[in-house]
C-alpha cells in the first residue's frame, strides 16, 4: 500500500494520507522523527507531497497511533 505525506511547517505536524484518503496527523516530534527516519528523510525534505510505500505499515493497524507509539517507546 502506498501512502502520501508532507510536513506542515506552520502547524509543526506531519500529515499521512493513505490510498483511501484516510488521514493520520503526527504532532509529537519523536513520532515525526521516527516516521521520517524510516524513509531516510528530514523535515526540510517534506515541503511537498511525497508518495512512498507504507514501510511502517502504519495504515494497516486498527489503531495506528497507539501502534506507532509502542514502536517508538519500545527502543
């Protein structure tokens, strides 16, 4: 599954959109950094819309935010 994402510099949020249009908004800096690290990107590189494969499978989980937080704080 492909996802699209971009970083909103005004709101300091990372918006992730799946193929069906479902959105997830990441607001915590640690979550954003972990997500971008999986794609080897920095916030400055996400000024425009980026389309990539869903490596973290963030959209496949029933509760994606809880799953992502468990993954981040596990390390």
